[in-house]
């Protein structure tokens, strides 16, 4: 029972242990609760870094696995493990959580204890999703993390918080029930073929199913993940949830929860049902492109900065989906890297918008102008994150979008051409918003006396800025971690025989998509 052998379980349940201990802290001791939960989240991040020491990027398959019988009668087990994809997403989760908690210190004014403890519960759910190998365990964590996010939006959100929370919950729950039905069907189908009834994902890969059955099962999994991404036209819950959620909720929603949809496609829907995935690939690519352009155009028209950033997520995640269906190393690596980039850049934008809202209690773009004069540090950081979001070379957003476009071009040049317009539109709406908010004359007295970022807020932003520049300048360590997972994903989904090393550098999308 060594530390290394149980490292994933420790990482999953450490925040939950913090919740149990924090429950004994009196609710009036707000400062103690804040420091306690922040300490737990920082320790969690430090422990998660141990994964980098023991993860071998050269190996294929799951590592640091652990399995215990949970419900032996139905062969349901507590089974966890990681590959490069789940490792990066777990680290993104543990990285953002302490920053969110620190960023909420002056924002949350009521029921502080419950707010901070629910965030730790949410962290356990999110990490459990990324580490689960058993499908029932995955589903339990998938559903469990809905509860804290529902409460965070519904209790600490804006004026329309109940509407946004219920809409978020209903959309996600509907998709989840379809996925549960598909999981149960897959369990019996595999058992009928092999005589072994299991929910072990690694054993379920390669289950032989008729194409028409695969189509239905893929649709059930795919709809659940499409809602979570969200893919156009299943995105309508997202703007309401983002706008009404407290700043911390928006950061985690954009930074981590949306990635569960793209992660689900890459880990479950596409590899489990390759024949159906092949049939759906062109439609997913088209919806991804529509999302890229639609999200950018709608963001361009928003008068509310937070809603603008929310719609930008629809656009950015369209790039992720396009990269995943390119089925070549460039596209898939770009998609995975773009998951991380979006979590950093868009999460940072939501934090910055929240900091501005705390000072002015409005997010209307027309209410600002010229505030770079009174908030120079804030304006500088916002500019760096803005440039990151629009893909300026040298910052993280460029690498991910470049690889996705490169992979898409190899697959079908027309896809890359249409997707490239999203990059241009992104620059238009982000730079235009920046100009309106930060430059020009100060026309409102309230803006003339705004306080610049304090030390706590600068401390929150510095780690994100470091990651933005690091990935933009030297992405190799991140690409090395993900490549074995990307290659396995392509081999599961592609019907063609394995390629030579030379051919792997030029992997093309199957001919039927051209």
C-alpha cells in the first residue's frame, strides 16, 4: 500500500477528505475556512505533480493503474489509471482550483464555508472523471460533479441563477441518461460475445458490434459529450451558465468542465465505436466549423464582456473537435493542447472580468473606456491574455490552433480554410473589445478612480501568465506527454492498418471524408 501505488486514489479523494475535515470548522470562522481550503487545494496540486515523476511518455496505455472489486456480482470495480491525455487534464484541474479559491476571497459574501467546501467536492468529481477506467465509476463521477456546480451557480450566481442552474442540470442530465443506457447495452453485448461481463473500458475496446448498433450507441455517448463541450447547436445552456455563475464557477466551467466533453469523445465515443465514428466524422467536422464561426460572430455582437468570453468558448472548442476528427497526429495533438490552452486563457479571461466586475459592478462594454490609465497592470495582463486567446505566435493559443489547422489541412484543405476565418474573427472581437474598454477617453467618473490589481490578484495571474508563455515558447514537454495517447486514439478509430514512422508524420484523414 505504497504512496506511488495509490497516488491516483490519493489525488482523487484528498479534496473530499478536506471537505470532511473542513465540516468541523465553525461557519463564522470565515478566514480559517478560506485558508484551510486553499491549503488543501495547494497540497493537492503539489501531490498531483508527482504524476509527472512516475509517468513514462514513451509507454502506450494506462499507467499507475489501481483496481479494487467494488460490486463483484456485476464485475463493477474501482479502477483508475492515466495516460498523457488524462494526466494533462488532471494537472489543469489541480492547477486552476487553488487560483479559483484565492480569487473568490473578496467576491463571496454569504455562506462562505459551503462555497469553498463545494469547490473541493467538485475537484474530486472532476479528477475522478479523468482517472476512471471502469465505465460505472466514470458515470458516478460524471454525475457527482454536476451537483456542486449546480449549487455553485444556483446559490452564489447572478440574478437569473436558478434558471441558469436548472438549465445546466437538465441539459447535462438528459445526455447522461442516454449514455447510461448505452453503457448497459455495451456491458451485455460484450458479455454475450466473450462470456465475460465487464465495465472495464480497456476490455470493451474492440467489442465487435454491427454498424447499425454502433450508430445508436455512438449517438447516445456522443450527444452526452456534445452537450458538455458544447457543440453547436447544443450550446444554448452555456451562455446562461457562464453569465450567472460566480467568477470561480465560470473559471472552472470553462477551464475544466467543458473539456470533459472533448475528453469523452477521445476516450470513449470514438474508440469504442470506430465504424460509427467513421460515419459521423464529416458531420462532427462541419458542426465544429459552424461552432467556430458562429461562436465568433455571436461573441462579436455581445454588449456584456462575460457573455462575449462565453461565446468565445463555443468558437475555441470547435477547433478542438475539428482536430479530433482530423485523425492525424498534428490535428489530435493540437486538439489536446488546445484543451489545455483554452482552460488557461479563457479561465484567465473570466478571472479578469470578475476582478473588473468587483470594482464597477457592471460588465457592459459601453460602461468603460480609458481604464488603462487608472489600471495599467490590469490592462497589461488583460492584453497578454487577449493575445493568447487570439493565437499570437509566442503564446500558447498559437501552437494549438496552428496544429489543428495543419492537421485539418492534411485531412481536407477546405476545412482548414473555413476554420481559419474563426481565427480572424476572434482577433476582431477580442481586440475591438480591448480597445473599447481600455483605450480612449475616460467618460465616466467611476472609471477615473478604479483601483489597480492588488497583490493577491497579481499572485493569481502570474502562474497562468507563466504557463501561457511557456507553452507558447516551448511546447515540447506537453506534446511529449500527450503523443502516446494521441497515437493510440488514432489507431483505435482509424480502420486502416498501422503506418510506418514516416507515414505517421503525414497521417491523412480516411478517404471517405474527402
